[in-house]
C-alpha cells in the first residue's frame, strides 16, 4: 500500500470527539486522517444538533425579549417574525463552524476524507468515497468516533414532515400552531422552548412521572414549574402508542404508563419524537472484525479507550457515559496523548451538563439522589436569584444555586444552577471541583459585584448557614 494511504491514526467520525482527537494527534507529530460521511465536518453537533439548536434558541430568545422590551422603556412596536431569515441565520452559523473545523484540520495537516468507512481487518479500512470509488487505508491505530443517532420510538414512524426527529424540528417552514413533543429530556425541552417563544402551543408527553431524568430531582421540579409558567404544558406518566399523520395534523394515541385507565388522544400540527439518542455503530464492520459491544450497542473499552481488538479504540457517544460533545472532546485529547506515550486522564466526576432553555439549567457532580443512594452525608447550601441584585435589575429572578458538600470534609460534591447564564456559571464550579475545593474555598473567593455569580458564593456560604443576602 502506498505511503499516502498509511497513517499512524485514522479517526472515523469528524464530530467534536473525532476531529479534536485528530487535531491533538497531529499536534503530537502523528500522521492522521479523519473520515466522515456527512460531507461537512463537525458531526451531529455542528450540523444538526448543538450549534443549529443554539442558534434558534438565541434567535427566539431575542425575539421574545424584543416583544417585552417596552417593559424597560424600549418600544419597538409590533415585533415581526421572519422565519425564513431566522433559518438563514441558523444556516450561516452552521457553515461558519464547519468551515472553521475544516480550516483547523488543514492547518494541522490532518487529511480530511469524505466517505463511509468500514473496517475490513485490524488496522485496515475501506472508504466508500462520496466523490465515487473506494480507498484502502492502513493505520497503526483506528479510532471509532461515529457519535450517536436519534433513538426511534417503537411503532412510531418519523417522516420529517408531520412526525419529526430533532433534525426536522430544526427546519420547520412555519411555526406550528400546536407542537406535541414526545419525551421530556433536554433535546425536547430546548426545541419546545424555541417554538413556544415563536408562538406555538407546546405539549410535552413523558413516560416517567418527572421531566429531565438524571437531573437533580429538586432542580427538575423547579425547572418544570418555570416552564409551565412560560406556557408549556406537560402530560407526565403517559406513553404514546400510535401516531397517525393526517393532511394538516398528526393524531397521537396515548395510554397511562401504568397500564391503567382509558386511552386518550391528542391532535397537533406536528409531533417531535425526542426520547433520546443511541450509539451509531452500524455499518462500520465492527462485528466482522470482532469488536465487542455491550447490551446497549455501545463499544466496550478499557480505561484508555482500547477495545478488545488491538489497535482499535473508541470515544464519545459510542462508548459508555453521558452523550456530551465536551466529554467526547476530552476523551479525544486523552486518547491522542495516551497513544503518544503521554499521561492522560478524563475526570468523569467533573463533566458539566447544561440545558439551554431560558432560564438555563446547569450542573456538575452528584445529585442529592446519588449522594443518598451512596450513603454519603452532605450539607446543602441554596441561594435564590430573587435575592441577587443583578438578577433583579435584569428581570431574571427565576431559579437558584444549590451546592452539595461533604458533611465531614466540606469538599464540593455537586453544584446545580437554575437561572440565566447557568451554563457559563457552572464553569466556576467545575474548576473548583477539579481542584477538590471546599464550599469554604468558594465562599472565601471574592466575586465581582453586581454579577449573577455572587449567587454561587452565597450558596457556598449557605452550606455553613451564613449566607449574607437572604
């Protein structure tokens, strides 16, 4: 095989985990190729996930703020929505980001290969090129970083017209009068917030008796209360048994999750299926090569991301752990450094999560439920944004900060924030926890006034029941 087809590392997948792994490996002096079949790098995140959804979240929030700006003495008159232009704004953001990734790959001498990759043997890959034909590659190390895909709901077919996935919900040609969302997880609530702000009636249907599973239950309860105040409706403890697409609507059949009671129906303009994501491992030739998968279809790896087959590794959504872009990025860097013979580690206890609604929800570390289940004694500090000066003048008083600290050592075990800019504020908590800070450490750190971050300091003070402003 010619030298141009031989590599130190071939990364399959150009999402956040894959392209970052490729960049770091190239920085460390390795010959690297990164394969992706989408035709634009960045994976789901940049193309049909994180970036376009945040573009619409931001644009719809500006729209909603403009509609209420008169409360602050700024009268725009009647605020008009141009959805076509908003979608163009979203597309511009996608292109800007994917072009940026392509530039970084080129700058770092990573060969970008567009096509569908398939393992033919350990160290051997066949690529069906998007431009036509095939290419045979060899590599000392192969990294599976193919991300995840939408989890289908059994018995419900998505046509991306009446019954849509998250991809379809990012590209509606008009605002639905009524949008039904199946699943009260992060993706469904973020997209529901977008279309609610733009004028849709939104009903969220959830199998469980609560929203956002995995979030601290106290935060989830308060988060739901805020969303209900914004007009989002919830049907909890319900399962969707059928969806019938009609000419101008979709009819959902519902039953109680408990199996008791009579069936009911709900008619909406469109229905979004948002019950989660599953690892994308099909069509890669993993079974033929002998790569082991777990019961959930994820690639099994050791502490250094190695599969059961020498020379084959996996990172990101295809392995165990939260399906988060930043988790995948950290794993990509750690793997590249490990393969270069450097010490590498990912601290899975300090990976923040964020829901980008308005207000946002962000957390890092343990929930109260997890601490109780583990039998760990803890102290809790809370501080509401209603008592924060900046939040008051900004009109963003919904929510609070909650800090959980070990009852004996005062080490911070978890931080949970419901409020404006929570996704940015959680970084302080993550840094503190990475350095094993105590609640006292945060409480004694001077925070600028007037800022929302003062609520973090006050919550830390409240762990010792000495908050100053409540």
